[in-house]
C-alpha cells in the first residue's frame, strides 16, 4: 500500500512541477509586464506545491530520496504527470487554456483531497487550494478576454481548444494507484470530479462565446509513464545541470 501512496503523491507532484516549468518559459516573454509577472508567480506556486508533495514522497520512500532526486534524477517513463501539462506553450492563448483546464480540475481535486484520511495530503491540499483558486480565476478571466475579444484572439483560443481538448479526458480516468488510494480514503476518484469540471468549463466558455467541444478521442498514458516527446525535451532542460554536475549545490 505504501508504494501506491508514493505513486499517488508523485502524480500530484509531477503535474505541478511540469506545468510550473512550462509556465516558467514565459518569464521575460509575457505579452505585457503585469501578465509576465502573473504567469511567473503561478509557476512559483506550482513548483512550491510540487516541492511539498516530493518532500512527503521522500519521507514515505525513506531510502535517501529527496525532492531533488525526484525532480532531477528520474527518467521520462518514471514521471506520472498527465499529458495535458506537458503540452508546449506555442502562444499565449494555448498557455491560458491549458492553465484554465488544469486549474479547474486541480480546484475540485484539492477541494476533495482536503478531506483525505491522510493528514499530510489533506494539509498540502488545503494550503495549495488558496493558490489554485487564484489560478482558476485568473485563467478564467483570460479565456473570456480572448474568446470574447477580437477576431484574432477568438481564433487563437479556438485553435488552442482543438489542440488541447483530447488531453482532458485522461484527467478523469483513474490509474491503479488512484483507485487504491480512493478505496482507503486517502485519495480522490477523479471520475467524480468530471461533472463539476465540465460545468465550470461550460460556464466560462459560454461567457467567452466559445462552443463547448463534443467528446472526441482521448489521449492517455501520462499517469502511467507513457508520455509525448514533449516531456523528454522538458526534462533535458530541467535536468541538464544536475546530470552534468551530479550533486552540485548553489
């Protein structure tokens, strides 16, 4: 059972780390200074969440692992993040939509995870929820701004929907470790979050004058270590220093 708990915790950590890293790519490149700072701060929030989960996973594993070894010394197929968070930025609209879709999921996940029988998971979820509430509000406002803005901004957000929607279904399909953690009251069954998530997305899309997509093919695999080529490129960047100079410290 301890192994399932470690995997569950790493899934939560990996989602936050990889999305945080993706968002950090905008640092110094945002459309305006205020939003450059906003997306960078969201990156820091997500990386902070990842650190909390990694530290707990290291405590559970009790083999000398640390938050750094989890982030820097695992291979691509050892990461358990969903495919959505590793998708490339491309442009501002796609970044915004990716953040909105994941923040809506994360909001309902952390809301339920606060009730976990595992005190550590519950505490991290409670602390993180305050940040995610802001992430969801910020990204929702931007989806509306783009969808109900100019012809070009609407085309860009529509293109983002077409490119990202196939990755949303994986959020609600439970991996074996999620099933085990739900059974013992530690975790949350992601399938139970889908209706609330869809309602939130529909509400924001309606305000943004965007059509809610019909169900299409679903891309899965990230939760069990089967990733797109994009994660490999992320890790090459993220892990370069530690792998080049093992054990280095600032």
